């Protein structure tokens, strides 16, 4: 399994403990994705960004549901290569 995580750079200039909000999933479980394909929309302190698939494969599990928060480095989903 390959973990889908938020990009580290969105948490660089924020205070410790600040969490992101997963606004929307652009894919569903069992969808095929390409490497670098946008898979989710998220926001950290007024900074919107897209989460990209780190590799090609199938979305095996969405770990963080739409509307939930997540910490830096959190696993948002898992891809089966």
C-alpha cells in the first residue's frame, strides 16, 4: 500500500498543532488514479490546495472522510499499486 498524505509545504509556516480540513474527495474508493492526479481538495489556514496521488493505482481506502480534519503528515487515503 502507498499512503496518500498532504504536502509538507502547506504546514511549513503554521503553528504547531494546526490541522487541515479535507473539503472534498475528487475520487472514490476503488477508483483508478494516475501518479500526480489530484485526489482531494483541502485547506490549511485559508490556503487551499489539492492533494495529489503519489503513485498510480487504485484507491483502496479513504482514511479521512470529507469534512474531517487532519494533522501534518497524516494518512488521508491508501493506494494499492
